C-alpha cells in the first residue's frame, strides 16, 4: 500500500534521512522504532510532503506521491496524527471532527461521529466540550478520531503512546487493533517495545536517519531493540 524507496531528506544543507526503504501492506500495523532524533518524525513528514524529499520515490496505492503538496497527499487516503496532536483547542470535540470530514473511500465504511464515539466512548460522553479542557489521553483520542473523519486507508501515528498513563496506553492498543480489523492500515513511530509488540505486525528500526533492521515484529529480539535504542545511553 505504501512504499518508500531510497528516500533522502534534508533540512537545509543537513541530511537527515539516508536512502530509506520502508513498506506498509494493506491491513498491516507497522512500527518505526528509534530513539529521539533518529529520524522517525522526519520520515513521516517526508511521506506527507511537509518536508520535501530531495531524491527517492514514495508510492501510495501504486501512485507516486512524493511530488504532491500535503493536502493532495491527505486527500489520496493518507491520514497523519502528529506527535504534538494539534487539536483545535477552542473548538468542541464535535467541531474538531467536522472540520476534518472527507468523502468516503471505496471498500471502507465511512467514519462518522457516531462510529467514532463507539471507538472512543470518553469523547462520546462530552461532544460539546472544548478541546482545551480534555486530558492528554482524551486529546490523543480526539486527534486520532479527527484524522479518521478524513476516511484514510492508512493512518500514520507519531509516538502515540508518549505521555499516556498505562491504562490509557492499553486502551490505545485496543483501538489500533480495532482499526486493523476495520481495514485501516497503520504506520506508527514508537520507542515502547511492549506496546509495539502488542499491536504491530512488522518492525523497522531507524538510527541516525538510516534503517538498521527490518523484520516481522515476532522476529525482533530485545537484544536488537536495545542495541539501537539504548546504545550510548546513560
């Protein structure tokens, strides 16, 4: 469904991503593991056209998208949940959802506020509440729900577990599982191996902008994970 081939991305004259290759298949949950600063967010911004790709190709559903502006990439069926959430804090939950509404896509049941409130019952209990008054976990739920209102075929989650209490974290894991069941592919950035193992099918490890490991999540050993995510840590 999504394929990155030999992607190179720069910030100014500084190269951040080096010849990166990555794939996400339909109906699959894929994780990009890496330390802070490893290049996870830049990879996602490269996919979404927020940071321009200098060379390489990104294809989505067999159509090249690396030359498109972000709004066209979004309309093609890719949804992006940034690490900093970026909800509309002065708008209500319902207004946040309506802002993101897009037409339905072939083969997928369209997302509606009613369906999303089944997925996120906490939001359904207070649809008129302002985004600024939600907890961190509820804001994360709202960001995912708002992205789903665009009816994406694939949703990109940047560090979705960061800062969440354990009980909310495992609710999020259930949500990712339900998205997979309903035909939405997921690509996420993570540092939490236990969370990744609970929800993912495939794993990549990125270090200093380069993919260092790629395998089924079941084949990723803790030793390999620690080698790249804790190397040089205090």
